[in-house]
């Protein structure tokens, strides 16, 4: 049972990655250009460093706006351009606004959390510091806050913004169909991203993080919707089977 639950979570993660392959590759290309520009064109370091200074001056409010824009607006623009051939839908607008608010607030929390990480472990670019920060981030912060926060609120959205529907799922299949797939994807995606972010020069850390958030916004939307769609399909099959059994019983009674 546990192995089948894990395998389903992995399969959904792979499917989400495949569905968003081209938008994600585009965002990775932008990131590669930023990194190459930083090392090949020294003047660009000044521009990127200024971005990190905006973050420092703007605090959690700038983190909210920047993270929300990357995870909500930029990710949907890339999805429309590269996966939907430029065709906008109401679902794109809804997902973009929802992720802007959801991931924007998450970005504000992460801003405060990273400040505490720097206070606890320092901000040196040393592997001992990077590993400790990553362990606390992925071993405590993610499973106990980030995963429940993102999976429950996306479940709420996919249930038509109904907390009644969410409460039913929480009592039944929430862990296997919603929490675990998101947690698995977060570990696979964010562990290398977090380690790379902590290891980069300061001027590159925030742009790198924003590009990663944009990719994560795509994955999160697809991953959470797949769980609801699968549940609806299984539910429909259940009721179809019930109808067939009812029809068989009626035929037997008539005989």
C-alpha cells in the first residue's frame, strides 16, 4: 500500500514536469543567461546586486510582490506562450492571481525564515552552513509548513473555494492524494535549488530564487489539479459501477 502511494506520487510529479517542460526550459534558459552574464559581463553584477538591495530595503513587502509575480504572473505567461500557443483562458487568469497571492505570502514567510537561518547559522558561503540551512529548510520548514499550506489552499481552490470539500478530503485521502505528492515534488525540486541558491554569489541568489519560484508555480498548479481530477475520475467510475450493479439487479428481478 505504501509503495503504491509513493509510486502514484512520483508518477504525478513526472507527469507535471512533462506537461510544463517547455515553459520550464524557457525559464531555465533565462536563468542560464543571467548567470553567464554575471560572470562574463562585470557591469551586470552591479544591476543584479541592486536587485538584492531592493529586496533588503523593501523587506517582506518586496518579497511578497516579487515572489507573487514570479510564481503567479510570470509562470502563467510562460505557460500560455509555450504550452497553449498564446491562447489565454479564464483558468490562466484565475491560476495566476491565486498563485500570486499564495506564493507571494509564502515568499514573505520565507523572507523572515531566511533571516532567522542567517542568524542561526551565519551567511558564509561554506558547505557546512549550506547543508545545515538545507536540512532545516527541507526537513522541518517544508513538511510542517510549506507543504500543508500550499496543498490545502490549492485543494480549497480546486474544490470551488469550499472548506466543506476540503474537510472531507482531510478526513480521507488528503495525505496520499494531496500532501505526499506535493512534498515529494518539493524535495526533488527544492533541495538542489536551495543548495545552489545558498552557494551562489549574493547578487545571483534572489534572481535565481525567483526563476525557481516561477517554475514551481507551474508544477504546483498542475500537480494539485491532477489529484482532484484523478479523484473525480475514480468517483465517476465508482458511481458508474454502482449503476451497472443496480441495472444487473433489476434484470435479475425481472427474470
